[in-house]
C-alpha cells in the first residue's frame, strides 16, 4: 500500500510541477480562471439537463475548449518568459476569466426565469455580438 501511495504521490507531483512550469505560477489569476472554467462546465451541464439536450459530444467539446484555454495561458507564459512582456499572461488570463464568466451567466439565464430582465437582455446582446 505504501508503494502505491508513493507512486501516486510521484505521479501527481510530476503533473503539478509540469503545470506550474507551464502556467508560470499558481497565482490568484490561474485559480480564478480554473474556478470559473469549472463553474462554466457545471452550469453548462445543468443547462443541458434543464433543456433536455444532454450530449456527451457537446460535453467532450466543452472539455476540449477548456484544454485550449489552458494551452493558450501556457503559451502566453512561454512568450512572456522569452520577451519579458509581464502583462501578457495576466491579460490572457483576465480575457478568459471574463469570457467564461459571461458563459456562466448565460447558462444561468437559460435556466433561471427569475433573472432580472435587464441582465438577461445584456447577456443576450453579449452572446449575439450586440445585434439584439
């Protein structure tokens, strides 16, 4: 049992070390981005169940989207380390936090009929690119 525990500890240590190297550091921005990404995925599942449109393919695409976001943050960190552009990584993280937060609110708006109409209208305009 101790050997299994050591193997698991080493595995997670390597994964976490690699993630820390890729993302720069596990700071408030990365924590917030991770939290908002989880909230988006969870509210997306709730929305799909509510609308009776549950699909493993759509869920899989959602996970792939989250992976692409993390790859983009890692790329921004690599570019930052090469160029010294300190704000690049944080700008990318803040962009995706805002994007994912809008998606969370859109999911909530689709499920919650008690959302204030003004907020719902703003979210629909953001989703549609201001065409509403």
